[in-house]
C-alpha cells in the first residue's frame, strides 16, 4: 500500500514543505490532512521561493492536490493563493472540511488579547497568551465540535441558508467577545521597521457574509470526496503522500497543552482526518537540526532565556547566530522563533507517538562552525536524570535542565550530496540520533532548495 506521511516531529517549521516537495516526484496524489492558515510552508525551487499556507505542495508539480476533512480553510485566503496560480491547480476540497470565517479570527484575537492582559510580567512561558498565529484555528475547530460550524459543502450550496448561518455565528461570537469587554475586530498583522505589530480592523456581519458567499461561488468547482478518492487511489496501487502541518509537540492531545494548536498532528490521526482505514503507512518524521518554537510554552533546551516573545537581551549568542543565519522568523506571522540545542528526549517522545519509519534531518547546514554542538540526551528533573518526556506537565518541564553530550562542529556542508562526504561531526550527529531513537535518518537536508538534499537508501514508497 504506497502511502507515505510527512509529519513534523517537533514544534512546526521543521522543513516539511521542502521534504514533501523533494519526495513528491513519484507521487500521484498529495493530501493535506490537518491545520489551516496557521501553516506556513516554504518551497525553494531553482532558487525561487514560494510560500503557501493552504494549497498542498502537489500544485508545484501540477499533481492532484487534495484538502482533507481534517483541515480548516479560510476561503478568501485560498482564493488569494489560487490567484497566484491563475486558478490552474488540480485541487480537490472535501465537502466536510470546516470553514474559517473572519469572526473566527476576531475571537482568536480577542482571546489572545485577554490572556495577555491577564498575564503578569514579561515571561509568558507559564501563563498568558499562547501566541497563536491569529488565523482563527482554535475557534473553527471549536465550532466543528459544537456543531455550529460551516462546512465547505454549505459554503458552496444554498446562499440564503449560508447567509443565515453566517449571521447567527457572527452574533454568537460577537456576544462572546463583548462578554470579555472587547470589540469585534480583526487582527491586521504587519511588519513595520522589522517589528511585528497588530492593528485592529472593525468587522461587520456583512463583510463575513460577503466573504463566504463570494468565495463559495469561486471554489465550488473544487469540491471532491477526498476520503473516497484517496481510498480508491490506494486500492489501485497509486502513490499517495500525506502532507502534515504543524508539529507533534503542537498536537491538541499529546503536545504541550494548552500551548498547542487545535488539530491532531500525529501520524495515526491521518486516518481519521482523511477518512481512510488504517492502511500500512510509511511515516517520515521531519526533524530540524535545532528546535524552534513560535509562541509560548516550555522548550527545555531553549537558548532564548525561556522568553516569549523573544527578547534578544536574554538570548545566548548561539541562538542569535542561528536565528540570523537561518532567518528564523515565522512564514505566517514574521515573528522571531525561539531557538534551542537539539533535543533527543523530545524527538524520542515524538517517535513513540508517530512510529517514524524514517527521519529527515533538515537545516543541518545552519549548524556549521558551531563548535561544539550540544545535543540533549536527558533532563535533570527534580534532582533526577530522566529520558522520559512528560509533555503534559508544563511546570515540571519549565524547571527541567538539559543534560548534554557534545559533538565536534563542522564546516560548510551545503555543497555535499552524499553521506560519505559529510564531515565526521555531522555524521556523529546523525548517528547519535539514529542510535537514540532507533530510526534511520534517510534524508539529510543541507539547504532550502529541492536539490540540496542527501538521500541514504531512501524510498518514498515501499
Ligand atoms: P514547514 O512549515 O515545516 O514546511 O517549514 P517552513 O517552510 O515554515 O520553514 C522551514 C524553512 O527552512 C523554510 O524557509 C525552508 O526554505 C527552509 N529549509 C528547509 N530545509 C532547509 C535546509 O536543509 N537548510 C536550510 N538552510 N533551509 C532549509
Ligand atoms: P507549520 O505547518 C510553527 C503554533 C503557534 C502557536 C500555537 C497555536 O508551518 O509547521 P494556532 O494559530 O494554531 O492556534 O497557534 O501553534 N503554530 C505553529 N508554529 N509552525 C506552524 O505550522 C504552526 N502552526 C501553529 O505559533 O504557538
Ligand atoms: Mg512553517
């Protein structure tokens, strides 16, 4: 059964886009399973950079690209992305998929504002806002569960019924926001003089109705029973790639709750998100050579003094170097990402939740000339050394101290295309990761471009 999933092993932005694109050559179908506008995926093809949030990576190779039920989708945003392709994308959208409308962004924004107001002091790691991408993700999934949500099917059906439901939801959400003592406004995110700022934009019910009706008309032609299409393709022996979004540590159930997103990110969740039985699946865990995190929550190996938002006065020089060199800013929000030393404790936790058959190690090139490289192999927690990761206990995690082994640094590896030619320090890093997790590192990425990839006996499909 040629089914392969690409799953973020850490806190997102691991380079899933680059790997899914590099492995897509033999794929027939590319399916996105979870998340929505919060995902920011960067592709670099022959030096040209493309950033997508919703459209699956298959569009870049003109392959059939599907958005599964488990995703949430902001229709105006999808229309904008499709315009960039002149609407020429072989796209299918599941009728059951939930729609994000502007009022979801308003509620996301209001909640973050209220949490920030409540938080004391500067260190938001243990309280305050999550630092969401303000894409309305939480409120959309929440309305799915409360059965008040609008599905893609309804977006593209009776316009009168759609308008009624949009107005009802607008009023309901306006009421919640008013109860918080706040206004019904949308976040307008901007980068001004290199600083991330958000401005309030008033939001009316009419704007929401217009957004829904207009985009429904434009997107209707893409409706497709994704669950059935993927099932049939697999039965016919076609190659299907599942393109995950976010990272396992942001999973709603098994990530660092509540500092998480609102969807299930893990590989086993793919089956329910797409709507297929548990066919055998190859699971490629994407792991960045160093972890990054946008938003608050504990990162034991953090080199930014645990501060969120990042305050470089508290950052270790290694964090500053990596952030600068790696341009570690969110593709969706432009916010600086926190940076840490590699953490095998987290990676192993992630592996046990996902069952990785392969690991793809990305951004190894960014680690050049950092000597030594510290790799976390255990945590000092309440006076004891442990390799267990209690992802649910954020307080204990925020007190935990990393136990490192050191490996020698290495020089520029961006031109290397085969494993044997890597310097010894880089190989030691790879082999330590393999020994610790028991999973082969079969892809090593040494640059953003499709071509800047080392494959080690890698097969995209079995
Ligand atoms: P995703 O959300 O997991 O798809 O990752 P993002 O696109 O948000 O962030 C990953 C960033 O790293 C993008 O800018 C990629 O172009 C870039 N990238 C991916 N792999 C590599 C690599 O091996 N080396 C370097 N230098 N950049 C990479
Ligand atoms: P990709 O697919 C990195 C983070 C946010 C915040 C938390 C909740 O590019 O890897 P949300 O907007 O989902 O309610 O935010 O999750 N987050 C991501 N961080 N990469 C992502 O996606 C993310 N999607 C959400 O920063 O901490
Ligand atoms: Mg990203």
